[in-house]
């Protein structure tokens, strides 16, 4: 069974869904949630879920936290983590770190494209389809190898809030299962 660390910066709804999903999985277990945001809702969620939460400053504690993670977990899952992952983290967890993005990459990805900003861009572009992308993490924002994409139809110009609700349903439905499939592949290689 692989040990999982979740990195999150916000409310933690995806982190909670992953903790609950992997509580039933024979392939992995969430050991720790790491956040860079002292006001993140994920801190309270982790406490309620009985999962250790580590708050850190990525500008001054990056190496210290990387050392801790290398010694205590096998894989990293980004679930709404809003900081760029340093190259030494990418190298340390090469092939063992994934992210979820609230759009169909390569469209609507890159620096500053997160949360409602993505959904506003999708709405402004009058797209008829959007979704989620689960991808490996590399040294560039949202450019790692795509593991899976799930789609939902939208109306051109639909409100960003409505798009966000539809995308959140996809996240809750597919993130855990896709992460588990990825973890199974890693386990079989070890």
C-alpha cells in the first residue's frame, strides 16, 4: 500500500474526497496533507478527518518539507495547490506526482489559471465543452503528461459559477478513481 501526501491551498473539498476514497482502497492511504496557506479550509478538514496537516512556507521551508516527504510518502497528489512545484520536488517525485486541473488541457492552463479564473476564461471563450484533466506534474504549469480527461457539456457563455459546479461534480466523481488507477501502476512497478 502506497503512502500518499496531498498538497492543497484552498477549501480542501478534493482533498477530503481523496482521503475518503483511499480510506477504502487497498492500494494507497493518505498519510498527510500539506498546505502553504494558513487560512486554507483544508486545515480544518484534515483535523476533522484525523489526517495530519503540515502548514509550511514554500519560500523558506521547501527543502525541509521535501526531505520530510521523501522519507515518509511514496506519491504526491496536488488537489488545488496553487504554488508552482520547485524543480527539485519534481525530480524527487518524478513520475510519482499528479495534479487535477479544472479544464481540458492544453486549453486554459498555465500560470494564474486556477479555480474561477479558469471557468471565467472558458465562459468568455464560449466553449461548449469543458471538464477536468488529471496529469503528471513536471517543471511547467499544467504541461505534464495527461493521465485522464473527463468532459461535461456547457452552454456557450454559461456563467463561471455554473461551470464551476459542473466541473466540481466531475472532480468528485473521477479524481479518486483515476488516482487509484495511477497508484496501482506505480505499485506494480515496485
